[in-house]
C-alpha cells in the first residue's frame, strides 16, 4: 500500500477536501479504503438548470448509496444557477438523503423561481454544525419540532423571512441552543415580517451586511424605523446597513469589537443613536466607517454628548474629512480614558489662512483635548503632505505626550515629492521623545 494510504483518516479527510468532485470520484477507485473515505469527503454540486435533470439524478442516487453506508458525510455543497418547479422534489429528496448521512457542513446556494420551500428536515437536523442558505430563499414557517442542537455557525445570504403569524427569524435563532456565529449578507430587513429584533442569549459573533447593489430605486418607500440587539454574550459585531430611526434595545454587555458602517440616506430628524452609543459602552475596539458619499461625523456629533464613558476602549477608528469638524472625535477621545490606538482618515484642514500656524478650527479647541490623552499609536490613513496638513499635524504631535508611534499613509506622488514629505514629517516637533514616525507611500 502507498505511504499516503497509511496516514490517519482525519489527515486524509483534510487532503481530500482540496480535490474537485471529479478528482474525488476518480480517487475512490484507487483502493477499497479510498472508496470508503470518498463517501464522507466534501461533496460539491455546481450545476446549471439543464444539467440537473440528468447528472443531478445520478448524483442523488450516489447520495442514497452513501446513506446506506456506515460513514458520515462531512460536507455537502449544492450550487444551482436556477431551480424550476419540476425539480423541487428531486432537490428536496436529495437533501433529505444528505441529512440522513449525518452531514456536518451544509451549504445550499440555489437561485429559486416560484414558491420553493426547504424541506422541514433542514430545521430538525441533529448533526449539522455549519449551515449556509442563500440566493433567494424565503423562510415563512418552521416545523413545530424544529431543533438544530449541534448548529454553531449559521450563514444567510439574501434570505427573506415572511411569517405573518409570528417571527420565523426569532424562532430560528431560538431553536439553535449552541449557536455561536450568525452572518447575514444581503440584509433587506425592511422587506421581512419580523419583530425588528436580533435576540440570542448565547450568540458570540454577529455580522450583518447589506448589499446596496441589489437595492431597488424605491428603497425610500420602506420604513427603517427601528432595530434592536438583545445579544448579551456577543463579543464581535459587524453591522453595515441603512441607519434606522431608533435602537430601542441595545444589549451588548460582553462586546469586545464592533465595526459600524451606516448609509445615511435614510437619516432624518427622528434618527436617534443614543441607545446605540450606550449599548457600545463596554467595547474595546471600535471602528466607525463611512458609506460612500456619506459622513458619519456630522451625525455622530449630534449624539456623542449622550455617549457613556468608554472605560474599556483601547482602539478607535473614526472616518474624518478635511472639511468636516472634529466635534464627534473630540467627545469620543475625551470619553475614552484608556484609549491607546487612534486611527483617523484625514486631518481637519478646513480653513483658508492655513499659513498661520496658530490658527485652528473652533471644533479643535486648540487640540487641548489631546493633552491628557493616553494615546500611544496614531494612524493617519490619508495624507498628501500639504502645508496645511503639516501645520495641523504639528499641533497634534505637540499635545500627545504618551505617543510612541505615528503611522502615516501618504498618497502616491513623484519620488522627489515623497522624499520631501518624509523629511517634513521627520522634522515635526513632538511632545513625546519616544515617538517614532513610520511612513507608507502608495
């Protein structure tokens, strides 16, 4: 027997997982041992509508044979470009066979036409640990005995919940007693029938991302009134969406890292971020991103005074623009007594008399808010090396007494100009004698 065949089964499973379905099929004829192993390798079907009636039926027969064996199927991935009504029963029969094989990792990516419904067995599977559903599923009802006792990771891509009698989304989370991670891509919650609440007492990681490219032109006709997060065990949150009017409940008492990005197209005079800020008070790493052509700074400034003291926050990234005041950043820094790393985009240089080195905008208060700031690392992600930028950076460096490292990302220029920018940066006076300057050109 060859040396590879003598390897432990778990290692061989890992090696086989890198093979295509065609290569794996050829491999099973190498020996009786490989034949058994192939029944539990990752099985991937990527078929067009025209191919499903023939090859997919053959594949379904293979799944039935695998079910009769004593081996567990580790991963099953089904990707179909389209699915017609006549093919629903073939697909669902195949899925039932897969579930009976004790599948651990199940991925379904099907472009659905009509009123296709997933087989109820999907929601009563005892073995599945990772489940991905995508490409247009509508989940309107779960069976009464729904329970996914082993599910730890749930990924939903462009899935819609439409339960007129309750909240199928809330119920789905409630029947996953060990769920640790939830990822929702293509988040179009304004089209859902749901409670407007993400609720789980055990969830640790939550990612919500809207795909703006799929939005219709009439998204303004929909309501973005409220959304709540009742997730006290959450340690990581990524949330990218249109901003909602209010956040009635924000329970994030275990949060360590948060990435927030709002599209402000739906912002209005009813928009209230107060509860969101209060809910983020335990966060250690906070990243606030801008959506294209929107500025969070102006919106945050309206509610930043209501923000609590961020006792645990050590890392903060806030998008800044040259012509937008730093009111929000000013407050955030003041309310973060243990802040060690601050990353901004641009320095605030919105004035005409920038040759006057004593001039600073009112929102900066002479940069006095930096005097007692414990920042050790300052990152500037967009820098052109203009005189007005150097003047403002000089004010900053003269205030940060604990600064150990300044990292500057310079927009690409000709070589001679880059050398001059580097020299200008190295010549800037610094309050901290330990401060080093690191420059990146691109």
